[in-house]
């Protein structure tokens, strides 16, 4: 679990430059007989269905093997929608007092996949100039896309190709110049 307290105005400037946005996502994905679950800020491109979810609205995006893509969208944040959701949950609990309601479709339990084994792209902000670090960054993190903001002359960003969290962490140890990292969602 990672919150949004470390997301800065500069991170948002890079997102805008790349035609992306930053959203706090709760995500779970099934991978073979494992489940991957994470809550963290994520960069989303304009083509992602959750890109335009703003203000007091929340959305649940589901990709199923039979259903395909589906999204449930509506009010869910802010004082009144939150109060309404809490009251609805309390009423639902009262209706089902002293009863267990089955929420799983299968009796088999999935193991949680260690975060180190999950794969994604990473957007990394580095202190220093692209000219100073480009060769080191590319040789360590592989092919990717460098991003520069004209107003930010003492730093640059780099979007990696997909790699595991463990691989990213090992590579990042060689770079005290890393300012911040945000995962990117496809």
C-alpha cells in the first residue's frame, strides 16, 4: 500500500507532458494461481478507461475473460457520497446480522503473489541532467523514454519498459539520483 503524499506538482507536470494522469488505484490481478494486489499512485494514458474519472467520482474497471472490459462509474468521494456509502454498508450489515455471505465463487484460495514478482513499467525522476546520466540510466534500466520539462533544468524523467518490482528495486540501488518513482498502468 502506497499513498499519494509523495506525489508532487512536478510529478503532475511530467504526467501532463507525457499525455498521462496520476490516479490512486487499488488493483488486483489474477496471474495463474496467484493474486497480485496493490494500492498505489499510477500513471494512466488517455486511452485508459479510468483516465477521465475526476472530482467526486469513483470507478471500478473490470477486465474479464468472458465479459471483456466493463466499468462502473458514479459518485463515491466527497462528504455526501461517502456518507451515503457508509450508511448503505451499515444497513446491509444490519440486514444480514449473524449470517455469513459467501463472496468467493470457488473454494480454492489464491496465494498472494509477492510484490517483487509483479511486472509493470516505472516512471523515474532523476536529479541531474539527461546529458550527465543518459548512458548510465539506459545501460541499467534498458530502453525507455526520457522526458524533460523546460522549467525543470536540474532533473529529468525516464519511463522504463516493463520489468518486475524486484528487478526495478535492484537496479534503483545504483542510483542515489532517484527523486521519485511512480508505477505506470497499461
